[in-house]
């Protein structure tokens, strides 16, 4: 009997005899509950549903199956319709913007043609005129409309308004004009799904970046967010509004003092003395523009501040235009002179890179706006009942705490302690009561903590020939390669009130650590997660006790294709409550590239580290092209760790912290060397990237076993020789992965689609067990099919839901599992192929 759906709400079905049978609201509610848990239930789950729900007992399993098929179809159509509507709105707005830009450029061309004609005519007349002073007056008279008249500028309201109007004119000439020569930023792909159109300056004073994007927020809300720089600009330490003046045209002039953190321990922080002008244009657009005040404007001055280098913001700001149908089109211009002369020569690229300015400042503004607009349209509760705004605030606290540790300002209570004779690691202490964000830090049993002071050990190091994203990803996924469990336990002791009961059911496992995702920011530029270190031995009441310890961490910059992006891994120990106002003591790593060359390496570059560091099994190596990293790319890594301690133990803790940072530096150098192509030999860049013999052998076994058990070819005909077969399997569109035949099967191999599906690398893959990628229903279905797989050699699994290593749900249409036989026809491993998978 054929059954199809004939309504949009799923409350009725039509059968082949033309009669409609309606589902009752109770039946629809029961089916919807199951659908939200599992959109693709197996036949066993559907039968179980009929048994457990009496109201569905008279409905045939086939009808239930069709209901879920139609429900998935409706959901897919709804999502696609919403996506297309959003894309259409964005394209319409961008098309309008481009038409206006084209019209502006045509007018500019006409104006330039007119000026050229005028000057040519004037030059011809000047050659015929007599040499007297009257000629000069003619020139002056002819050019009066081209020379702006500047009224006197001073600290008076009229003088500040004059500076503000000039700032507005110069800003608009950059935002919508050609006052700066703009070029597209490398690595940015414009399109309907991109964050915006990003350009950087080419040959101008200082560094500059410009962006244009569409956000689903009203202009006034956009202006409110952007003016609150502390909420989204993580490099910003403080913004003080010292004076506010109202203008006759309804605008406001503000005098601001702003401080930015230094990104490394090797350079001083920057500060700015600014005028900010907010006004409304005739077409209803909002403009927020700003510039530094210096001696050239004759305006109010601000004396230098100790430990800061006074930098300059050239006319910059935001042009916010209302968009038809709601939302705003926003133009962002950031133009700075960061005084690169004040830093060591090796670090000057950090202060001379427009790409880095775009990544850390301009794009941060757009990401904040898009993140908030998504939260408004989809107010979902994410990790552990927290709303996205709370998680954003948590990420801001982690980043700010790390920046404070890196900079160690004296006005925050930090003081340097005497060196041990080697100046590679700086150690500071802070005994101010508010350092732990609350002076009354107590355990859950009511007893106060004895750790009243904080010690910070920090250092910076130069890295060469290792991409920041790859190195950071390895540090995240293989904490045991650089961290000391005893010190992790010490870091956690002051914040752990007792046994922690945080959920880890959806955690991904990497090298003895469980990682539970909390949230992803826009376009997965940053993600937040909780790390559980299992069975860590530490002292409690003079007894060695194994227990789990937890860290919350934020990770960003892991996209290798993001040119000039800063990579960060910042974490802090947490207790069982993990409340929003819990004290945090962040530590971590920051890696900033010192050049803007594109890095186009394979995302599985860390695979080659397995043989060097003895991680995982031999033979599971990537065939990625290592030669692309054979250049002289440099980056600077900053490391900062914070420790609580009792004041009488300061000397001991300082010695321990120094030694720990030095051991981390040694580990990072070892990892970086292994990741660098230089360890492959001086001619590494000339070597082709063939698959290893082990990979070729495994590929042959996989394909031969598939043909033996299922009677069809796994790969398309025409792949002759071992090398093309390896490449064909690696590039297969479906996710193919192998797991060991052990009591607790772990994955040993996956092709590119399989790694993308699991959101992992070939090295980290070996820490993921088979059962972790299935939900409860999937595990039951798999275990029920295992005997058939071992006896018959293969099994076809119905579609369902799997989980990536990051805990993200993945739907797949169906899966095939088969035994992989070696040359002696012994079972070597199990192979799975997930067909038509996608993230839910």
C-alpha cells in the first residue's frame, strides 16, 4: 500500500484509494516528540514507538515511516525556504549597494573629466598671460570651489564641530569613495553566505581595512552595539568618555580616551586620545566617525600615560544605512597608525599588517553584529541551559583575563618579582583582593580558600615554518603532549569544590581528555567547550586521590585558510557549579603570524606528527602536500599561565611556574619542529606527496573486501595502480572510516569526507571510539547488526543520527559496514561508509 502525505502540518495522510486518514493532535504530538529526538528512527525504534504509545497502536509501521519521511521533507523545505529568502534579501541589498557605488564612480569620473578639462584650459591660458601677479589671482579665483575653507580649530565647541565635520568628510571618502586604494583581502570569498565584502589598504599612511555587510538589526541597535567597544573588541582594555557635547544638527561629539592591550609580552600597549562624532545624514543613515586628536588640530590634548605608546586613529568609523525590508547595510573603516617604530624589528609586521587589523578589529565588529542578530531571530538555549549572550560574556571574560595576564599592568596590582638569572620567563604576582573577581572565594563546604594571591608566568617565542592554526589544533587535541597533570590539578584545586558532575555524554575524546562543546560563534570562527581530564591524581587532605578535573576553554583561529588570523587557546579551571559569576583565572596560548602569506595546506597536516611524537599507530599518515609550508613563514607565540597560591609559598610557586613554562616551551618547539617541513630533509619541497605503502595496502584491502562481500566495486572503474586508488578513496564523496576489532573499537583510518564528518584529524581520530559517534538508538542498531557483520561479512544499516567529535548531530541516509580482510583472509578491521550525510 502506497502512503504519501497530503498536508503541511502532518495531521493527515492520503492512501492510494483516495481516502484521507487524519492523525489526532495527540498522535502528532507523540510523533513530534520522537522526531525532535531522532529525525530518522530505525525500524526497531518505530516499532518500539508503536508499542510504547497506545494512541499509535492502530497505525501501521509503514505509515509511521512515511510520516517521518514527510516530516523531514517539510523541515528541509522550510529551512531551504528561509535560507533562500535570507539570501535573496542579502543579494537585493548588495545589488542596491553596488548600483549606488557604480553611480557614484560614474559621477566621480565625470567630475574628474571636468577638472581635467578645466586645468588643461587654464594651463593654456596661463602660457599666454603676461607675467604679473594678476595671473595668480586668476588661478585662485578659478579654484575657489575646489579648496575647502577651514575655520579656526580649537577646544571650543565650534572648533570641535569643525574637526568633527572634517572627520566625517574624510571618513565618507574612505567608506564609499576612493580616498584609499582598496584591494580585496586574501582568503576572503565574497558571496551570499560570506560575512561581508572585506578589503584592505594598498600603499597608504598607516594600515587600513574596510568592510561592507548586511545585518538583520535596525540602525539604532547597530550603532548602540558598535559604540560599546568593550563588549566586542577583545583587544580593548578601557574606553573612558571624558566629555559629551550636543551639536546643532542633532549629533553628538564625544572626547574619548581608549587603551588597547598589547598582543605579546614583547611590546608595550597602545592608547588613543579621540574625538567621536555621531550624526544622522539627510537620507536617514547613521554615521559614527572618529579620529585621534593631536597637535595638528589645535584641539584639546591628553598627556602621555606611563607604559603606553600613544598611537593614532586616522578618520575611521561606521556608516549604517537602513535596508528595505528591515535590517541595515553597514560600512566599517578602520585606519590606524600603531607606531611600529616602538617595537622590535621582528615584531613590526604585527603593527604594519592591514590584514591583521581586518581580522582582529574590522571583522570582529561584523561577527558581533551577526551573532547578536542570530540570537534575536533564534533565541535558543545552548550549553547547560545558558543563553548565547551568557556564553559570549564568558568568552569575553576569558579573553580579557588572558590579556591582563599578558600585559601585567601595575594599576591592576601586578608587580614583577626578581628573575632567577635567566630572563626567558617573566613572573609577576598580584595580591589585590579583586583579582579573582570576588574577594570571598570559598569552597562549597563554606570554608574560605587560602589562595589569596595570583602568580603569572609568561613568555613569548618566535616560531618558523609552522602554521599557527595547525599548531594550535594540536595543542588543543593533545594536551598530554605539553601539559603536566599534577600542575593541572594544582590549577584546578582552588576552584574545585568537590566531585564535578558536569555532563559529558556528547563529548568528543582526544588523547585521554573529553571535550564537550558549549557553543560555536558565527561561521565557526570561534568555539567554546569544556575539557574533562579523567582520573587525575592529586593530593587532598594528605591523600592521593584520582578524580576528574574540568576546564572551560575558548578556541579560535583554527581555520588554516583564514589569512592573517590570530590563533588562540585560552582556558580556565572551573568548579561543579560553573555559575556565570564564578571566578576565572585564564591561561593559554596566542599565536600571531608575522606575515600575511596565504596558508593553503591540507587540514590534516598534523598527521605527520604521529610518527615523530609516537602518537597513534604507524602507517596512518596523510598524503598532504607538505611543500606548501617550506617557505619562511614566521609567527610569535605568547604563553601565559596563572596560579593561585598562599603568600608564604611565593618563592616555591615562582620556581615551579618558571620550570613549567620552560617545559611547555620545549614541548612546543618539539611539536613545531615535527610540524615543520624542514624535518623531512632539505629537498622536502621537491618531493611528491605519494601515499605510504601502508595506506596503499589498506586501501586495496578495503576495496577488495567490499567487492568480495557486496559484489560491486567501491570505487569507479579506471583507477589503475596503487596511487590513484589511494587518491580515489581519499576523495570519495561518502564518509569511509575503519575501526579496530577490539573490545572497545577505535577508529584507525578515515578518508577526507570521514574526517569532515567527525570534525577531526587523522591523529585525533585514533582517540575516538566507535560507540561515541552513535546516539543510543544508533548504538542499539549497530550492536544488533554486529553478529551479522562478523558472520556474513557485511550489513546495510538504516539511516539515523551520528555525532561528530565535537558533539554535533549528523544525519545520514544509510550506512554500509563490512569486514576488511588481509592477504591471509583474516579479519583486519571493520569498515563503515556513511552515505549522504549532513550536519543537522
